[in-house]
């Protein structure tokens, strides 16, 4: 198959964007993007009396999708407004595809800021180890920030001044969300009562295994053709940013690995580059460290017993190891070890590196591993090791 050529360059396109296009699959929108659109429409109606339909939002990477409203309701007393958007997950087999995501926005006293509330079908956090405090509605940090920014812009637009702040309660609900959540990991993680409102980019990337693995191979081929000797396999957009910041890699050296660590390693084994950086979330890379090559949550899980054994190797006593084994999430295990001075992140990174080298079977590739947390902070590193050129 001929490689796609970006206009005017004469070179094969590479990197994450080219991989996404190469799959031929239709992207969708996250629950966080839908909630942002719904809350923006509802607050606009609250201040102006009219619902924008469609409503346009700006995603973290600058895309500006528009969403049609499925439902709208403006209280006669002007105290609240509600709008709803049907989630389109594109070609991804997402359990929330077709779900109606509603946002009801209520006025609060000046100085209250934006307060989030879990409505019907949205879960509440009941255990530590997640990026939200116990008792909080399961609306993740990036969607919260997106909503705050869009609501502030609505406040500015409708006459509240350049420094305007939205003082509102935002209640997010999902029709049939509690039922849908039974098909997710939420109950096991202690998120009770419904779904989580998720998304770091606002975009749902469709994962057809065959299409995605083919796109990984294409990415390696393009990098090699461009003379790249150092490539990075990243689990998502946040880890990609970290890899670029640390190693200053060009776009065509970036591989959107997603959950397919094995696909990257096996193809690079046959088509080597001097150095491979693997960068991803701590929990996902703990699965690689445990020997899993498919990191998807439906096909592999974080093994807290394995993490407890690594913690022992790092000097944890039996009490700490026991607490790690019983932790609610990988993040909670990491936090327990960090508080005790046990470098669990570095241990996971080093073990993931050794597992990667085992899959490479002596191919002339040096591997380093970077573990990050949800905010993109580096929580573990393993320096390059292997027979490649960069040691």
C-alpha cells in the first residue's frame, strides 16, 4: 500500500495523527465532552433564555465539535436549566454509546464557584485511590476543568465582565447510567450509583485490534524510513506529551501504542530501531511488568499481589506489602509506597523494561520505560538497557 503524503512535504506522514487516520475508523466523543456541551447549553439558556442548538465547545487539543441537543428544559422561575446530549462513540464498542447525558445548571450565591453534583446514573467515589476525593461525584478532573472554562466563557459573553466567574451547581446525570455501569469496572473500584464522566482529550479513539495494530506497524515503518533511531510507544496523549518533553522527539517518532504493547515490541523485534521508550500510566505499565502484552482493562487487570511482591523487593515490610495487596487501585498502591519511601514506580518501570527486552529476544534495541500518574507526573523511570545504540 502506498504511504499517505502530506501536501507539500514529499515525505510520508507519521506519528499519532497519521496512525489515527490510518485506522479508517470513525472517532466519537467522550462522556466528558458531552457533559461539557450539555452544561454549556444549559448555562447559556439560564443567562440568555435561549438554548444554542447545536452547541459548540473547544476540546483540550483545540478541536471545536458541535453537538445537537436531545432534550432541553428552562425552569419558569429562571433558577435552573437542563440540556442533554446523546453520546456518539463513533466506531468504538463503548458501553456508553447512545447514552443520554444531561446537565442541569442551577444558580448559586456569588462566590460559590462551580459545584459538581452526581445526578441519577452518575456514580459517587466511595474508596480512596482515584483522582477524586471520597464522596465526590465521579466527574473526572479534565471534564471538570473543561466545564469550568466553558461556563466562565458563557458568563463573560452574557455581560458579567472579563473577570466573570460562573457561580452554579452542575448536576450531571446519565439516563440508565446505573444499569450501564454494571458492565464497567466502576462497582469494583468503589464508584457506586452509576457511570464516571471521563475523558482527557474529549475524543473517543476507536479500537479495532487489527486496524490499530496495523497502524502501529505503519508508524514504525514511517519512523524508520525517516531515519529515526529513537521512537516512543505511548499509551495515550498524556504520556505522549511526557515523552516529547523528556526526549524532544519529532512527531514521526511517536507511536500511539494504546493497549497494544505486544504489537509494538514484536514488530520492532523484526524491524529494529536503536532505542525504544515506552511511556504510559503506572497501572497500565504494571500489567506489562507482570507479563501482559495486551493492556486493555477487559483483557488484563492490575495485579496487586504482584505489586506487593515488587514492594517487598524495594524494602517494604509485611504490613506495607499487605496494604498494597489490598489496595483499591494501582494508584492507591503507588501512594502507599511513596509515603513509605518505597520506589514502587521505579520498580514497575524496571520490571516492565525487562519484560520488554524478553519479548525483543536480543534484537538490537535499547529500552527505557517511563511511568506517569493521571496528571502526567513521572512516578517511575528505568534507564535504557539492551543491545541498542543508546545506552
